[in-house]
């Protein structure tokens, strides 16, 4: 047996690519990405901007 050869490069199905991108976007949106990224900065912002003591 000889391996199948092709001159065309492999390309993924465009609709599958867009489906994966959409699912990833929705997962990040609904998971609360902004809270995960900004969470470490909230205590600092509360102290400096609002002037509220953490204790």
C-alpha cells in the first residue's frame, strides 16, 4: 500500500471554525471573564479611588 498524497493543503471547515470561536466567546462571556481579570484590582481601587478603608 502507498500512502495517499494530495497537492491541496488541509483546511478546516469554515463553519466549524466559526462555531468553535462562538462557543469560546460565549463561554468567556458567561463565565465572568471581567471579574476574573479585574478581581485582583478591586481592593486597590476601593482604597485609592473611593477612599474606603478595607478594615
